[in-house]
C-alpha cells in the first residue's frame, strides 16, 4: 500500500493488556504460583485458595486485584487478630512467588518498542486507555521501560484497601491518570470523553486493541480509525481456562469472549487486522499533531 493510500494518524490510542504484552501469559502463572504456596503454608488445597480469590475478584469486579489474598476468608480466618501488614508479612513466600513469575514472564510483544519509537519520532502523540488500575499499569510501564513513549495513560481508579505496607495506591497523577467515570468500554462515550480530553480529531485518531467487541466496536461508534490486534486473542487454551476459573466474569461474559476468540463476532465492524504490532507502520502514516481543536461534538 502506497503512503498516499494509507490513513494519516496524529493521535494513537492503545489498549494495553494483550495489545502491548500478553497479560494472560504472565498474570495466570503468577496467580497460580501464589495460590500453590499459600496452600502449602496454610495446609489447604490449592483449589480452595483459588475459589476464595475468585470470590474477592467478583466482589470488586476485577480479576487483577492486588493483595486480594489478604481479603479472602481463608487468610482472615488463619490470622484473625493480625493487621494487614502482619498477614502480608506472614505470607511473604506466596507474594514472592507471584512477583517472581510476573517478573519472569512480563515482556513486550515483538516490535512494540521499536514501533512506538518510530511513531513518536514522527511527532505522533501516543496515549494508553485501559481498565486495569493505575497501580498495576504504573508497574508495567516501568518494568517494560515504555513510559516515555506515552503522553498520557488513562487507567481505572484503585478502589481497594490500602497497601499493606502503607504505600500509595493512587498512582502518580502525572503520566498515569484516572479514567473519567462517565462510561466504560465498550460504551463509545468513554472514548468520546477521552478524545475531548486529549484534543484529538476522530478522523486522524487510531485506536488499537485486542477485542473486537470492546475496542474495535467502541472505536467505530466513536468515529475513530480502528485496528484489531489479532495476535492478542491467541492465548494458550490452558492458560485461558485457568484465567476463567478465577475471574470475576459472569457466564455470559465468558461465552461472549470465547465466541470472539473463535472468530465469531455478530457485528459488522470497520477495522484493519494486524498480526504483529509493527504492521501498524505498514497500514498507517503517523504524523505530527497540528494543534487543531478536536471535532468530537
């Protein structure tokens, strides 16, 4: 495709999990490693630990809820008079197991860093848009060394208990900002609010995500360009089943995602499918933002 045929983009908005890195591939092994160690420490079956974690996930509507373990009935029964910090200290081997697996398995997809460097060198603005919490996203940005590629990253507010060691759980408020609460994916209003926030023109804005029904559909309805990160939906079957087992999702949600992962999406959507992140440079021309006001209203 010649450069004249490719859409011009001066604002790139990226979903984070399973678009820039394989979230399932690092989170599931880390969570299960932690559960196995807890089972040994408390002399209970690992499956019981997993069930209790799932209950906490459902309470918060979030499967990646930091220190969910401390809120399980199992742990609270084991340490009835302990503070959160004392329970955390007693379960340090379990948290170390989680951190070790996460540090080992969290890595960018191929071509992500080099592609983002090229996009930024062209003067195009780059934003993140995720429903992961600010604390989880800040960790990933620093660990993967990609924070400087982003102008801003919009993430979900942390709504859990305080860090057991007294650390700040609100995010820096500088590069990572809390998403406005007016709407959530796949409501197009969530994206329209973001477009206004960053002063982006929809026709020159590209949204990239791994979900057709949540990311691409939302982008279509908000009038922005859309690219489907097809590679992000190809998680290992065993890991996916393990994730579903501990997730907060209802049965209908799981069925919908399973259908999409199988390629069955009953929607007529407009998008370009990419099988590797670097393909964005072949499908679009990234240019500098010219400072025009947005045109979302």
